[in-house]
C-alpha cells in the first residue's frame, strides 16, 4: 500500500501513537488503581490473577460463614449455661421440699416454682438466632419441644431429628458445631424412654414428687437432678470446644485473607509512584514530540518553483 505521508511524517505519527497509547494506559492505571485492566495488559499473569481472586472469594465466604455460625454457637453455650443454673435452682427447691418441716401447702408452692423452671428449660430448647431454632438440628425452622405436664418427661417432643450440620475451616476441614435439644435435654434409652440423664424428666419428677407431698420421692428426684446436671455440664464442653475451633478458624481466615489480598495486589495493582513518574515522562515526551513537529520546516521543493 502506498502511504500518503513521507517517511519522517510516518515516523512522527507512529511515535505519537505509541506515546499516546502508553500515556492513556498509565492514566488508566492511576485512575483504576489496577495495573491489569484487560487481558492484553498482562496475558501471562491472567491465570494467577484469576486464581488469586477465586481464593480470596472463597476465604472471604468461609469467614462470613464462620461468623454466622459463631453467633449460633455462642447463643447455644449461653442457653446451656442458663439451663445449668435452672437445674441448680431446682436443686435448691428440692432441698427445701425434702425438709420434714415442710407442709403439703408449702410443697405445692415449691412445685409451682419447679413448673416455672421446666417452662424456662423448654424455652431455652426453643432458642432462636436469626430465625433458626439452634437446637432443632437439621430442621431449624421449627421448635423441638413444648410443655406437656401429662408426659413422663413433662414435655412433648415435636421433632425427632439429628444435627448433621458442619462448618468448614479455611483449610477446608469440616467440623460439627451443633447438638439437638433431644441430645441435650431429653436423653432417651434404646426403648425411647427417658434416660437417667434426661433433664426434662428430672425436673418433672421433682415437680410430681412435690405435688404428691412425698419426701422419699423428692429425695429420689434430687439424685436425678444431680445426674442430669452433671450430664448437661458435660455437653457444655462440646460447645466450648466448638467456640475455640471457630475462633481459631476465624483468625486463620483473616490471615489467609490478608495473604491472598496481598498476593492479588502484587499481581494486579498499580505501583502508584512508578506510574506517576511514568505519566510525567510520557506527558513530557508527548509535548516534546509535538513541539519538535511544530518546528519542522513545512516548505517543500515545490514551494521554490516559479508560479506560471
């Protein structure tokens, strides 16, 4: 193809285009904060950039998931501590009731207080966090228990579920973080009868013994309360371990996030100082080229030919 420009002008246009392109690219890097704005900016680094972005998104999501579960585990631990305190209160009432100086009316009054404690225990079994019943296992949309004084355990079991939920730590290892209300408050044997560790049944037995004005039954109920209380405190250890695991996982997620963000920044972010220097140089070069072009003689041989 025959060009309409002489070689000097062609060289000028080519140099001007190169300088202008570099100037625009540097300006874009400074305005976006990114050294790599399109694939052609660093094709050899695209794979590493995409991988770093994916890693950052994953570890960020892991951190968000852990934070959500942490609130559930913290609430569960608090609920169990409250339940342990309610059992302690039941023990105090039982100690009063077993006293031989107590009258039938006094024991009836104590029974009403124990009934209130049972209702509070059921309320704890229905603890919610962000609309999730945290002791309802895999069916967190519904409560697991309600009060029923006619039941052997003093409650109705509304759900029979397992807690199979697990949460992943930043390294990808899953661990459990939940137990069901049945596991915690309504321990049963293989025949589905209340086990000695059954919290609801222990409190209900005390209530019935007080209502019956039966010191021997009250004394037996005290033993049941001790067994249930020891069991419940053992389950607190599960949530304490889960809290420690989540806390460590959140710390690790934060470290991974910082490391991955640093790696991504190294791959794609603008070196502001270098880019600013480059922009100044490019601007100076553009001005110099334009100035030089303006000073070039514009006359040609034809300008010296006589006009006919």
